[in-house]
């Protein structure tokens, strides 16, 4: 355990206008993998997720359903929690923007900004995109439509409160330039700098209650509620005690990473960073904008009506299959075309034929040739196996990749070890050795090399495919919590220990998946 502060990682807060879809599951699986990896390194972690419950979009949906808004959100929130449980998302805290402690932190933040003279009342005249909950001025519209989602916007003219954002423009440009890892990936960093260089407006942070009553009331001004983004972004500090528990707050803040979809990079990289700067608080180390999952070229989203239910996918193919597909299929930051037939193809080729088959072969051979007991062997007598060579330095390599958010390559690195192990079986032909008593020493060395490889694979997979990892380690009767240090200790398995009967981890699947949506 290092003496460092807990590793603090966040997901966006999801709007509760409907049940979660695979886009939401993607962000949470990414964060879960990183959080698990940090724990695997022995680091204490604070992994935050939750729900964004105010704003026009949620309010409108509740009304359409003829429900009281609070009653409606109370009904939707458990669906998120249930999904995270089904997917094994190891979050440490779930924040709701309707939680009273969150409101107190928002008030502490506003009161500080007001005292500093950073909030003023002014006239707002512009456009509003309800699906994005975003304000736009004339020059920002694209062909009269929302520049983010290209949908219709509505004209608005009203008095509101504003946050003095524009004066921080040059500071932010400098901060981004001086901290290359701050906004990632590079494409998003360029996009944010481009946006900033076009000039910043002050941020309108309220809505007249006459138009929208569902929100946190603006302090000392009962005719207004707080703009949903201003409220929601504050969650990252309210969850760790901002304005209430300074000691706790200083233990957690700043966050190490805010993982967000590329659609909301600007809200985080511009609004949020400036809010923090105005409060005199340190910046998060990284804001990472991941890509979208699309179907037939369109972003998967409720309003486009092309949603895929992650619970169904997990039920039909397994949680780790979905995790594998998400982690392996795209480089973090890029978009991916969601395809169930590709998911099944990967399942059959990589999970069943490569990983599942390796486990099956190694454990069956141990059952058959050494009665399910790890054999004594001569370490010095055998040369270094290709598996040991491939496994060398695995922990360091994985750490380097995860530090750079290169999760796909991290998974590939483990798969290389799986492939090398399978090749080792093919090349060594233990079944032939088993027929020749004179080759017993060789056979035992070969089986132990394979078992060690399997142990290493099982350990290394823990942050990426936790259920699979557990199952592999169970076969070897290992119950200890995996730790990255275990990857450095080749020959950790004890001769004489028994292994379990082989179970099929990934039964082969038919290509025609069932339809979802
Ligand atoms: N409530 C805001 C975020 C506030 S954070 C303080 C919001 N909510 S959202 O529910 O609309 O979307 C949240 C996130 O879901 C997106 O940023 C993204 O992380 C994820 N995704 C939603 N659709 C997605 C895809 N089709 N693909 C990948 N992720 C996407 O924005």
C-alpha cells in the first residue's frame, strides 16, 4: 500500500430520463477497469458514479409520463444501481444530485463565488438545446441548429445569473498547454483549445422558476433554479465533502481522472476547470473524452431510439464478454460500431478458442497426467520456457499502458501470453511426453510452466475480466486477492497442491445472436 492519496476516478452523472444503455455501461466499465487496476496495484481508490437528476430534459420526461418529477427520478435511479450491480461495477459511492449534502456543497460554492464578485445578474438572449441542456449564442449555431447534436434549439430571452467565466480564458489556454496530459486524447485537447481560442462567454447559471421549477433553488433568489450543468459538475467535489468536511475533502481532491464521453468534454474541460480555478482549487490530473458507440453510424442514444440494453447483453453473453468487447474493440478515445455479431465472433475466437481452450487443456492435462496435483519439478533442470519469457515484466508493462489509458493494448498484452501458452502446448506436445517414462522430468517442467502461465494470466486479468480471473484462479485453488506483485513471482505455485476439475468457461456460441434493442 502506498502512502499516496486515494486514486479518485469519476464517471459522468447520468441523466435519469430513461434506463441506462450501452453508452452508459461503456463509461462505467472503463472506469471500473481503471479503478480495479489501481486496487490491484495496492492503491486505495475512490470511484464515484451517480445520477444527474435536475434539468429540463428529466422534468419533461417525468411530465410526459404523468409523474411527479421526484417520484419519477426515484423510480429510475434503482435501474442504474441494478445495472451496475449486474455488471459488477465496483464503485465506492453513488451520488444523486437530489441528495441534500450535494445541495449544501453547491450552496457553499455559490456563496464563495458570490462573495468574490464572480456572479452577477444580467440579460440572457440566445438559444437553448434541451436534449443537450446547453445554451448557445447566434454565432455558435450551425445552420440554425445545436452545434453539438444538430437538433432544433429554442429562442430564449430572460434575466438570469451569470458566472464570470470569460476572464479565465487565457489562464485555461495556458494551463492546457502546460499540462499535456490534462485533456486527453490529443484530438479532444485540440478541440477544446480551438473552442477557447474562438472566445468565451460568461456562463448563464440559472433558469427562471416560471419556466423550469425542477432544480436546486438559487440561494436568496426564489424565482430561479440553478442551471443543471452548474449543479451537476459540482458533484465531483460535493461527493468528497466540499464546503462541509474540509479534512475529508483535502484527502481526496484533486481527482485523478474524470472519464467522460466526448460530447461533454467542453463542459468538463472549460466550465468545470474554470469553476475550480475561480474557487482556488487544484485541477484534476486528467479529463479523458472517450468515443461513442454507434449503430448504423448514429450514436447510441435514447433520443435516437437505437438503444441496446447492457443487462440483456450481459445476460446472454456474460459480463466479461461485454467487458472484453468494450475494452478490446476500440482504442480508448475512438468511436466504435456496436455489433453483436462481432461480439459473438470475438467471444468464440478469443474467449472460447484461446483463453477457454488454454484453461481446459492445462487443467485436463494436470488431471490426466499427474492426478490433478501440481507435480514436483526441477526448476534448474528446465530451460526458461517461452511462457516465462513472455510473462517477464508483465506488471510493469501493464502499469505503463494503463497509466496512458491504453486499455486495449493492456488486454492485448495479456492475450499475447495466452497465445504464447497455447503455442507452447502445441510445440511441446505433453501428450507425447506422457507416453515416455524417460520424459517425466520434462513433462513436469512443461506442466508447471503452463500452470504458472495460467496463474499469471488469471492474476493479470483481475482488473479487466474479474469473473474470468476468479474462475481461472479457482481452478488452481488460489483464493488470495490478486495483486500486481504476484505477476513478478514466477514459480509461485507449490508442487503437491491440487487443481480442480476443468469447467468450460466459454461454451461456443452460434453466430446468430438474438435481436436486442
Ligand atoms: N448528465 C450529463 C453529464 C453530467 S456530468 C457532471 C450527461 N448525461 S448523459 O446521460 O446524457 O450521458 C452521460 C455519458 O454517457 C456521456 O458523456 C457518455 O459518457 C455516455 N454516453 C452516452 N451515450 C453514449 C454512446 N452512445 N457511446 C458511448 N458513451 C456515451 O451528459
